[in-house]
């Protein structure tokens, strides 16, 4: 998925990534204020910098155990994020 694919998209409320995805690019959903839920498949191993920054209505995200690297500022500005699961890895 190319860098900033959903950048500042105001009409997406949920993102479900493909089960073949390995890496979530930096700033892919930066500023997508309508997103409430994000589903990350267990094939993803890395989440890039600011991937979901300023998704102001994001409330729920679960990061699978397959993720071994989470970039800087991934959830910066996510003021309503109340449920996040981050693996020990």
C-alpha cells in the first residue's frame, strides 16, 4: 500500500487491511478523523511512523503478536483511543 494512501480521508470509518499485508506504511491514515476502528492482520510485522496519527475518533485497535516494530508517533493525537492491545513482542 503506497505511502499516505488514506491521508486526511474524511469518509472512512473503518479500515480492514489485507491478510497478506506485511508492513503498514508511515502516515498511511494520518489525519483520517472519521476512523473509529482498525483491524490489523497477524501477517503485519511493522507499523510505520505516524501511521494512524490524528485519527481523532479512533477508539479501538488491536495489534497482533506478529508486530515486532511500532514506529514513532503512531497514535499521536488520537484523543478518543480508549482500547488498544499491544503485544509483548
